[in-house]
């Protein structure tokens, strides 16, 4: 693998978000990470939270050139974001690998947009449920962790792109705690890339969204907070509530909670839920929404 050549395909990404954007308080107004050139035309793949509601996006190439970019799309389900460079990048596109072939123990490299890379190994391929109503059936986990993981390129031994860095987490194994990175597999992009480039989103009904930030504890789903003005907020869901049932089905962990919500129909569906609050049970009805309707739409720079 020619690491120096691959470095040319990874750029630094800087997103500038208005102070009054819906995600400004949770994700910040200055977001920095990386992106990967995936087409010679200047199409760049990144992790979507870097560019959500951005009014300006700037790409910095390995040689120091700075080019403005336009956010083309953000897929809430996978977490991928796409950017189009508004000037010539003249950088090589990175070829895709196949994440179904990635194996535990396989040597990989995680490369960011400022030229730093970490040689790592795949330590897990498994389901991942995020507190912000996010679920991957099979994410990739690598260690040691890259200090600048957001949007970084995960490449295999042949130098092919097999995923995009999303999170830094901790894994406990054998009494030891290790820092790991969660990677979104590149195979999830192929079915949706045409929709993202032409429509800005996937051409299907939006999933119902509640706006609840939740965690799992011994199989229980506990509300940590709710987004201001969100469906959960309007329905009266509160921090500390334990969500025990959706409609007539008991909730068995965070992933099951999300699947039950999403199987209730498209965004706008009413979600009845049984909660435990201060030792008492109650039912709430949450009128779900399309998460994208709360976000600023990108404007051409």
C-alpha cells in the first residue's frame, strides 16, 4: 500500500455553522474533520455531522490549497455526508473496497486530512446503537484509536476505502480498557450515492424521529435528555424516564427501541409509549417528525 499516494485523496474539512442552527448547541458551530475524494470531479465523502446545517464548508488539500465546497447531502440513517468541491481539487479519487470481506484481526489504516495516520486492526464488526436515534446493523471497530477520527478514511491493505471514521469509544475486554474508533462501512454508500448527489437525501419516506437522547442500562432504555422543541419535548418526555413499551411491545434495549419506532410508519406517525417515571407508570403519545425538517438546508456558496 502506497500511503503517500492515499494521503493525497484525503482532505481536511471545516464546517461553519450559524449560531442559531438547530444543531449548534450539541455539535458546535466550528466543526473540523476529514473527507475522502471519491470522484475525480471533486466529490468528497465525509461524516455528516461535520457539515449538517453548514453555511460554509472549506476543504484543505495535502499541499495546503483551500477550496470551498457545497454540502450535497446528508443521510441520517448511515451518517454519510457528501460535498462537492466548488473549485478544482485535482486530487485522485480513492477506490472502494468491500467491507463484507473485512475480517477480525485484519490490518487497516485510518488516515485523516492533515496527513496523520494510525495503523490499526479490526477488533469487531457488530451492531451499534447511538444515543441520537442512530443504528447500524454492522459497524466496524478498530484499535488503536485515531485522535482525529471524524471523516477519516479507513483503508485496507490494498489501499482501498472500506469505511469512514465516525466516533471514538472505549471497549473493555479482559479487564482492560482500550480506545477504539467506530467506522461506517463504505458498502452502505453504494445503494444511496445517486440519490444523495441528485436529491440531497435518499428517495424514500423519512423515518419517524422523536428527538430523545437515550442510553441503555441493563437492557433498560433511559432518556438522558430531549432536544428542545422536538416531538419528545412537546409530548412531555423527560430526563430520567425509562421507556418500557412501544405500543403493545416491550422494549428490549436501545436497538430494539429504535426498530420499534421506525416500524411504526413514516415520519409523522404517532408513537404511544409506556414510561416509568419516579416509580410510576404512564403512557405518552409522541407525534413523530422528520428530523431533516428541523435543520437548515444548505445554500449554494
